[in-house]
């Protein structure tokens, strides 16, 4: 069986709560323990840096993808097993997604939302069947869950939209979902 790859979308900042950093570190270490490859945005700052350093410390294969214009801003982490510099954000998202078997979304900002909604839309349109796991650390994504419910309630999406996302509160729960989906 080939090694599985998990794409992690998360913030280039650490966020306001220490629990966000802890969750990123725990997930990175868990991916390594499972011998899965981390695919992520190649930054060495914020939650991106935390998940990558933890994965590396555990011996995980790491694959980072960063657009040229963010190499300095996100401190491109070039000591990864594979480090790809793209020309555009769109190309970055495509390369990350195409090299992953599943997606996990940690707390993050507009970029993380952009990444999530693109893969969610593709899933809604049956362009893929990869699992999408939302790691709702300390309720960070609870307003997003309410928004998705509102979209369905107001008739802008089928009820099945909500079922395309798996919600977890801890990295351990996220890993359990991934194990079930990927094995």
C-alpha cells in the first residue's frame, strides 16, 4: 500500500489561543506516527510552521507548496523533503490538493477559508471524494458550521452539503476519522 498524504490548511499566524499551536503540533506528530506525508503551504510561520516542524521531528515526509510572492512573507520552509515554488496562489492550491488523499483544516484566516471552500465546492460537484476534516479546536470553526447550516436552511445548497465535512474537536479525533477513511 502506498503512503497516504494529508493536506493541512491552517493559519500563517499562531492565533490568539495556545490550544491552536498545540493542536497543530499534535496533528503534525500524529501524521508522522502514522507514516503519512504532510502536504501544506510550505510556510515556517504560524500554525503552518508548527505542524511542519512537528511532522519533521517525528520523521514524516513533508511536501510544501508556496507561491513566489509569499516566500518571504510566510518564510518558505525549504528544508522539507519536497519544496515547490509556484507562480500563483491558484497553482499552489491545485498542487497541494492533487498531491493529497485527504484534507484537514485547522484554525486559520481568509486563506484557509479560500482553500476549504474550493475543495468543498469541488466535492459538492463530485469532482473528488477525498475526506475533508475540520479540526474545530476550542470551537474556532463553530460559526462556520452555523454558516453552512444557514446556507442549507436558506435553500442555497442541498442538505447533503453539510455531510461533506467531518467535524472534530481534537487532533486525535481527526486522526481516527482519517484512519477510517484512508485505510
